[in-house]
C-alpha cells in the first residue's frame, strides 16, 4: 500500500532520530566524533570491531584497497560522495552527525579540523580522544600541529607528505573514508528493517541493494543490512553481516548467471537443442554422456520423447519447457504438459536437468562450477554455497512456521540442486546483483567486431509481451506502464526470499527471511522510500497469492493462528472474526469467511465434537498424484491421518466420513472418496489427485533402488577420479597403500 506524504515524513524523522541515537550510543568516542553509528575498529577504541578490511589497514599496508585501486589520493577523494571538491587539490567534509568539519589542501600541505560549536562536555572528550590519536601518527618533526580551542590545524612540508599522511588517517579510520555514507545508510536500513520484520512476524531478514554510483559510468554501489534473530526465541538480536539465509528459488538466478557465463565461454548457442549439443560434446570429449543424452526421467515406455530432443537452454531459463515445477520424487517420470517454447510453465525440474547436463560435460559438480563461474570471479565469500549446511552451523538461521515455531532448513532430494539449495548472505548477494547489472550496463559491441554480445544482455528480454507471468533468461519480467521490473521469488518450507530489479533505473534489491511469513513484507521493502524503492509490485504478489502484512486484517489473522496453535480457541475465533470484519475487499472477505467456517467446523461453538470411525483411517492411506506431478502421501500415525507433501507433515482431523481439516490453520480441506482426493483451498483453488495403484508404488520403489544404486556408483567413480587428481597434484604417497579406500571420505 502506498504511504501518504505525512506518513513518509514521519518515518523519515523516525529514521533520522534512530541514526542520531545510534551515533550517541556508539561506545567508541572517536567514531562518535566522526558521526558514525558503528565503530570502525580503532585499536584502543571501545566497542565491537567492524567486520571488513580494518585489520588489513592495521597490518602496515601503505594504502587502503580503494586508494590503491584509484592509483592516487586525488582520484580516491574525487570519486567520493563524502568529500566535496572544487579542484583536484582542495577537498572538504561536513555532516550534521559529525561534531567537526574538515578541509584538505593537498597543494599547500594543510589539514584543518573545525569544531561545530557549541560542543557539550562529552563532545569535547570525544574530540580530544580523536585529536590525540591523530597526533600519535606523527613520525617526523617537520609536521606542525596547532590548536586553537576545539580546532586543529596540521601543516605538512610537501604535497607528497600531505597525501601520505591523509592516506594514513584514512587507513586508520581517523577521518571519513568513502564508506562513510554507506555506514550511515546501513544504520538507517537496519532501523527501517527492524520495524518491517516486526510488523510481518518475521524473526530475521537479510537485505541487499544496488544502485548506480554517482559521478561514475557503468559502476554500482552495493549495500547490505541483516537484522533480527536467527531463532525466534533468541533473547537478543543474533543476526550479523555474515549470517547465512536460504535463498530458495533465488538459486535459479545464480545458476542462470553460471549458465550464461559457461555458454559464452564455450561458444554455445542458447537456441540450439541440448540434445544436439550433448551429441557433439560426447564426440569431442570422447566419453559417454548417455545419462543426459537419454535422460532417464524423460523416458516414456522405453522411448525418448521428441519434446526432450527440442529442449534448449533458452527454453529452460525462460520457463517455457512444458515440464512440471517439481516431480513426484527424484526418480519419477517427467511428462511434458506442452511443447517447448509454447507457453510459460515454471519448472525447477528443467533447471535440475540443465545442471546435470553441464556437470556431465564439464566433469565437475555444481559447487565447483559455481565457484569457477560465479562465486570467485564476483568475490563472494565461502558463506555462499549450493551444498547443504550442518544443522549446528554457528551462523546460519533457523527457519520458522507462520506461528513462529523454529525448524531446521529444508534439505531437498537431491540435496545439491540448482533450482533451490543455495545458502547465502545479504552481503554476498549484493555483490552478485552488482556484477549482474555491471555486465548488463557494459557498452554495446560495435558492428563489425569479431566479439559477440554477452548472453547476459538478453536476460531482461521477455519471451512474451502479452502474457503474464512471462520470463527473460532466469528472471520473471513485469511491466507496469513504462516501468519494467525483473524479479524472482523464493519459497521453500518455512522460508521466503525475493529479488527485484528496476531495469530502467538500473537498481535492485533483494531480501531473505527465515519465516513462512517472509513474503508479507515484500511491499514494505520494495516500495519503501527509506530503502531503495523498486516499484509497485502488488499485481505480482497477488498473482503469487502472497498477502501483505499492511493489508487490513492480516495481523489479526496471524494472531488468530498463533492463539490456535496454543489451543486458545476462543481467542483465535475472536481474532478471525475481527479479520473478517476488516477485510478490504470481497475477495479477501470470502477467503476469511471460508477459513472461519472451517475453523468452526473443527471447533464448534457448542463444544460437541462428532466422532467418525467408518470407514477406518487405514482406508485413506496411500500415495496420490496427478498429471502435474503433485505427490501427496497419506499415512496413519498415533491414530491420526497425516498429510505429507514436500517433506512437511500436517496432522488432519476428521470432520465427516470422508472430509478432513488440518489440526491447526484451516487453510484447506481434504476430501477422499475411494481413490479420488480433492483438496479445497480458502482462496477458492481446487486440486484433484488419484490414488496410485499398488503396482505403480511397487515399480516406484524398485525404480528408486535402481537409481540410488546407479548414483552410488557414479559417486564412487567421481570420488576415485578426485582422489587420483589430488594425489597427482600433490605428488604425495596415496592413502590407498595404508588401507584407505579412495573416496571413503565422501
């Protein structure tokens, strides 16, 4: 919902007040004097050391990385948004948060600190601490200091010595560096994000944003902020800059980048059928690629379908393969619901197939390929990985149900998956977005040149300008008037993520959450003037069926679900009724009315609950599926019917001979009539499934064992190959001679 001018003004004042408060509460006096809300890691200072490259500066390096990259101090200061320059020798700094201003005159060798009077007694102590630390940096007698009250002037004998001394002060963070504005922005972002996640019942968020850099062509500034609690029951905020979040389907964007870099490097046409590419590679590599040339899961009654032979990289990245999103299990047959290229059909299974093709051709796993083409070239840390992380990893979030129950991060099958297994940090993802936009923004290659335009420049070109949703390469594309937004959503069990790029203005933002409620904050993040506003994406959220936390009645609905989870049914009913009354439109009113009716059916006002015993619960056991590869398992545990899908178990309560409702949160009703299952949802959707035959289930179990055995053999072969390569590379005696089998470490 758009905010009014008065609300925006009030929020802006709140942010400014929060930043001032953060500066005042900074335990480091020198950083308080500078007007910084965080400590930059001064030796002898107070407060936590800021993560980053401060340690490098204090280990004797002559220049900070930024200055070295700029070649000279004037280039560094001249490209700054912190230092104002009239010419290439005079620079000035001023900020209302700082208790002084600074004038630099490189030509005449002068540095002048002027206090912003009047100063409080505490201000004077902070300033004195900073001045004392600056004087400690003097190593020669030809530097002259003069004090006049709270002002300080430093004179140096030459331009060269002046530049060297200023560089030293920058490296020691005793004067503002070019990250000054970013540090303040981070503090502002954290204040805003804390309010947003509180309103969305979300324990933690990692936020990343990228904007074009002022005074520079084809350069971008990336920023990240992470706030909140890794687990909802943590007593204090435990999320840090390097806290890892699940990226869910934002994994597909990272994999898309990998694929496009790989395709360009190997001169592969995105529109050539993969079947043809694999056949050529099989010949040139002189080894079998049969398992991806005749992909087992595409086989139908022993035949390889024509649709599979037509598949291209563009079909897969643009979600136009005709394949289902998620197959029943990693061994089930994948049927084409439409011809490749015919229409939009979101498919994680297609991405996994492409992953296996590239792995087979390159002889490397996804993680190694990601390091080669994405992580290392961009400078992302080891905190970003497609590999599953240990449950007890010290700096990774727990994920949460919508009522705040903490869970471990869902690990799919297979666990390393291009479509959804990425773990990352907000800081790493900000670097990734900046790299993507930088490549998109590079000047076009001149006509007649032998060079080819990078494939990544086609990313934001939609396959259809009429249908919605539609995709470019990896990205969904949304048009709203003259606004074009590229986006991707992420949804795994109890976690949500979203990334959006304003194509016209070349800026983007992403967030990662550790809650099933995560998407409820999307509008407040992407349309927030105090962050990096991307635009109005309401139509996208509605299409994805994501309610927003500022929608009237949303808060009451969540409070009702929390109360219901605590068995406080009267309290829950009151909240649900309030939510119904606050419904902003007929659509939401209908959904909330249906939800309340199902709640009352499960928890009747009379308190009298009818018991149904026929037919027996065992009658409803089995696997149910449909042509879209929805797979649901029904089982009986502790005298209750359990509904299982995507690894999530939901306990059902019987409300008639054939109808069941979830014990908590009646967002669906399950009806089973003999071998037919129908699922009714509060939003009006309906899903039909049929019980699989005993023979089919037996065949599936047999198929799983065969595939598992085949995969184990492949893993052993790869392990032995890695083992030999390591031994050849290190030229060390093999552990095989000591009785250790190659690959036994895997």
